[in-house]
């Protein structure tokens, strides 16, 4: 079966704690650059390094195209009216997706990402008719793993050489959450 097609225009989602998930905008550009120049982002993700404004413009175009083609459901995370990061689902065949997320240092350690991921999952499973979502991270990326586990992902294990990071094959963690899995009763703060 082909990948599910997301809504042609992304919905605006709001968590119980007021974290907003919305479509990325041109005025997010400077904050995207700042987020992606952060050492934590460079260490654990595949953002270009060094990161330039042209990279952020490419990202905004990629996100827009992803919504149009049905390959990507990507949201800007907004806290108190300020861009804080991004969370996305890369849609796959068989009603599956892979989740990715990143947060600017100004929004970390406040439970923002746990709220954002929970809100996305609450919307995505029924709206996109997903059967499952996979999560991957380089071994050692504990902040990402803590969010995934709090949001109900079962870490299935470590896979040798799972991820290519800065041209090097690294071991990775992989986890899944199925549509049939119980929803965590209380989402602890990250």
C-alpha cells in the first residue's frame, strides 16, 4: 500500500499545555538558523555544518514540497508565540512513518518536545491512518530517547551501523509505536 497522504494544508494543533504545532513560515528563518547552529543539533542530527541561511531556505522549501506531495507532515513548534523547533513525520509505504524532531536551546528542559510529539501523535495516527511510527537516534542521544519513551515508543534495541552521521556509520537506537499501543496515561515532562 502506498504512503498515506497528509492533508493538503497542515492543521494548526495546540497541546494541552499551549504548545502550538503549525506550518513553517518565512519569518521562522532566523530562528531555524539559530537552532541548527546549536552544538546539540549538530552533534545529534544531520543538519549541515556549518549551517547557513541558504540551508534554512532549502528546509522551508523541502517542508512545503513535502506537504504538497504527501511525503512529509512537518510542523513548526511554537511556544509563547516564538518558534522553538520542528517535528515531522516522513511518510512511508504500508501506513508507516518515521518521526524526527529538534528543539532550539531556548526551549529545552521545559517539556516542550514531549508536548509537541504527543500532540503530533494524537493527530497523526487517526488523521493519516498510520499503523506505526518508527523513531531512530544515534546511540547516546539520551534527550531524544527520553522524549520517545515518554511518548510511548518502545525502544526495540541497538542496531550496529544503523545511521550515517557526517559521513560515518554509527550505531543507532530504534523504537516503534503502533496505533494499537496504549497511549501513555500521563506524559511526564522532558
